């Protein structure tokens, strides 16, 4: 059964919250480690891994009910729109309050966030090109050599190459689906 809109939105919020908690706990644990508080750091890392487990389980639940392309697309869109604008908003507030160092740091981060979205688009394009080449050139070459091998009496080589061509087609499908997801 498909997720209801409210359940889906709630799961997405819980995913983000657990991911944030994981990162926060890991950063604090790292700082505690630097301060020589090894036991406290270890305890926080263990709790962080629990948060990561929650995030993964929720992510998998979302994937069962929505294509990866949709989830990644939403993340990229949020990265571009909300995340970057939030960085800029906080940066301007920091500047108004006399914290130009914070403003500079956050503006730099906003630029980096925008570049993350650009990279996702570029990777998607490259993967689409790879899939096209895999489909057309690579698979046809396997089939051509397989037919030549068969004509020369090497049915074992023909079988192997035909099996490889099928695997190459699946690789192409995977590349296409990853490209669409990005």
C-alpha cells in the first residue's frame, strides 16, 4: 500500500532529524576525543550509530514507497533552494550583528552548496552518456565478436560473450537508473 502524504512527509522529517543527530553526535564525540575524554567520545559514537541506523531504516522505507530518483531529486532541490537561501539568510543576519567572519564563512558554504547541486547535474549527464555508449557500442561489439567466434567454431567463446553482452546491458540499465536518480 502506498504511503499517505502525511506519513511520507513525517518519514522525510524523521530521516533528516536522525541524519542531523548522527552528525551532531559524531562531531561532539570527535571534539571530546581531542580533549582526551575517550570514554565519553566512545559512548556518543555508539549513540550516533544508533541514529544512523534509524536514518538508514527510514531511508529504506522511503525507497520501498518512492523511486530513488524522486528522493534524490527532492534532496537536490532542497539543497539548491532552501539550504542555500538559509545559509545566505543567516550570513546576512551575522553581518548585521557585526560578525563578518561568520558571514564570510556562510557565504562560502552557500557557494559550495550550489556547486553540489551543479555537480549532481553534471554527474547525471556523464552517466547518461556512459549508458548510451554502453548500450550502443559496447554491447554490439560483444555480439559482433561472439558471432565471429561462433563462425570460427568457438561456441564456448560465443556463449561467454553473449552472457557478457547481457550483463553489459544490465550495467547500462543500472547506469541509466543512477543517472535518472541524480
